[in-house]
C-alpha cells in the first residue's frame, strides 16, 4: 500500500506500529490522543493500557493518523503502555455491568419518587 498514511510496517494485520499519535476511546465515548511507541505492535480495536493523570486507564485503540488533531498549547501527550491482559478486559466488562446496574437502579428510584430528572 504505497502512499497510504495508515500503511503498516510489519506486525499483525490491522495493527498500528511506529511512533505515531493515535486515538483511544474510553468509557462514555471519550476519545483522547496518545503516543504509540515504535516497539509496540497492537491490533486496532484491542484494549490498551495508557498513562493517565493518576496512574493508568484502559481504552480501545482506534486507527488514526492524529498528528493534525493536536490542539495548540497542549503540553504533553501521554503514552500507550501496553495491550490490556485478559484479566484486565474481564475486569472492565464487570465494571461496565455494575455501572449499568447502578444507572438502572438510579433511574427506577428517580421515577418512583416522581422526580423530573434525566439520569445519564
């Protein structure tokens, strides 16, 4: 694929490699930019562990040549540390289910109390 900005340099089919900016999607549809180190070979759509303000966070790697998306004045681009383990992915799924259940209960209580609130 000559001339293709998303062309791959070896690695798994559909993987992004090399030092480049990529987007990672998190819970709540939040998307942020991260640096993918050259030595990492991670297939697109896989869960990744990234540097966060307070430790680490997990999200899903998106395909993007994101260099042109950096807002002016942005200080530091955090890094993707590694692909998430199976145990971490299971933990994320469990937390998501718990969040959905808590949201369902909250909506029921708002409705049963006759409150005019929107719970999101």
